[in-house]
C-alpha cells in the first residue's frame, strides 16, 4: 500500500490523540468509521493503528475496539523505542527547537575513536558538535560522528536544520535501527561552558549507534541532557512463558 496514505492517517490520528481530541482511556472510532472518514481500505487503517500501537499511543482490544492510552506530560520526553530527530521530538513536546552548530569537521577514525564509536579504524567521518535549545534554553549538547561514505554532502547548514531529513529525503538513506545506552555522568568543562545547568553537576547521557537497512553503522551520537528536562519513554510488552 502507498506509504503516504497510511502515514498521513497515522499522523492525523496521532495529532488528535496528543491534542486530546480523543481523551485518555477513550475508544477511538471503529475501523468502519475510520475507513469512511479517511476514504481508504481497512488494511490502511490497520497499518496506521499498528504504528500507533508500536508508539504506545493505543491498545487494540480484540472484539472491543482500540483504546487511547496516551497521557500528555509536562516534562520534555524523548523516545527510546523509536528513532526521532531532535526537531521531531521538540515539536511532539510542543517546544520551540533551535540548533547551534559549534563544530563541524572531517576526520579519520583513529584507534581511540574506533574503540569509542564502533566505526572501523580508518573510516572517514564527519564530526559535529551541536547545542540544542528548547524554548530558547540551551539544554542538550550533541557530539555526532557520521560515516562520510553514507552521509556525503553534509554541511553546517544542514546540521543546523535536520540531518535526518537530508539523509532520508535527499540521499534516500533508510534509517533502520539504533542501539542505545543511558547513563548519568559528571559534567565536563564543555558542558558547563555551553549548557544552562543551573545547580546541576551531572547530566543524563544517551549514547547511540544507528544503522541503515543494510546493517551498516552510519552514526554514533552522544547526547548530553540537563537532568530536569530529561525523560525517555519506552513501550514494553510482557512475553508469556
């Protein structure tokens, strides 16, 4: 089925859930009603609902319908189970995003970089350091390494906007899988220089390795967050037996 159709329905339903058009714990309109509303097939609706289920927004109940289980939160929330750009996360959280590029360079992975990032020694990389603002407050410091071979043409201007939009729309790279670890670390001099840390002396640090659909590592990122603006969400399901 055309991706554009179910993706538009998915985004529209997601918006209605987030703005509480569909209230928490309420049932969404039936499949039959959604088919009529969006003038599409039942399979297209089911695909959109499946995406919402994976995001943790709804819970399908056999023979009963689909229940809204999403609750808005005041604290900025990023996702663990999904892969979002900073701009996408900010808009979902109803925050005004801004990115300032602090460093942009090209380098070759030496033994230390290879050990830290997972890129083979000798790999050509872009190194980008970006300061992320939410509602005009500098809250996140990103250290990015991108494999030049798969992300050719990156510029500081693209880095200040959306690298993922460039990779997907211009280079047609399929962003597939990301492995992440979350730690709490003491602040560094660089953190203290750029971030508005208030009285905090530590940060929540998310380290990720992201792969394309061929299983090739194309990005290593360390995101350093001020603790009071940090909340990561995941959706977990218990497996029986």
